[in-house]
C-alpha cells in the first residue's frame, strides 16, 4: 500500500485555492486594483504619520489591515461581478 502511494504522481500545481472561475488575469487585476486603492487609503488615513516618520507597530498593523481589507473587498466585488455575468437572472 505504501509503495503504491509513493509511486503515485503528484498533481500539477494549480490555483485550486482560488474560488472557482478565477483566472490569472482576473487575479492580476484584483491585486492591481487592491494595491491602488490600498495605497490611496493609506495616504489619506496615515499620510501625516508616514510623513513624520512615525512608524509604530500599531501604524504598521493598520496599514497592513488597510491593504488586506482592500484586497478582500476588491476580490469580493470581482467575483460577484463574474458570477452575475455567468448566471442569467430570474425570468419576469
């Protein structure tokens, strides 16, 4: 049994961790949009502290959270848009 398991070929690397229907181009747009939006929000919300070089652990955590939320929201909107384009709406 162990020999059979060891001889079994490993699957090809894939993007199976991504939601179904997500391709690399969509992921690249998703990342680009979240970086742009995250940078804009960091500049608005934390620009004064960054200009004063006041980099505390709390500020770095807030900046990371800003980018994380931006990434999650951009991805959620992207996936909702793709699903809406694929699935026809209810008939009237």
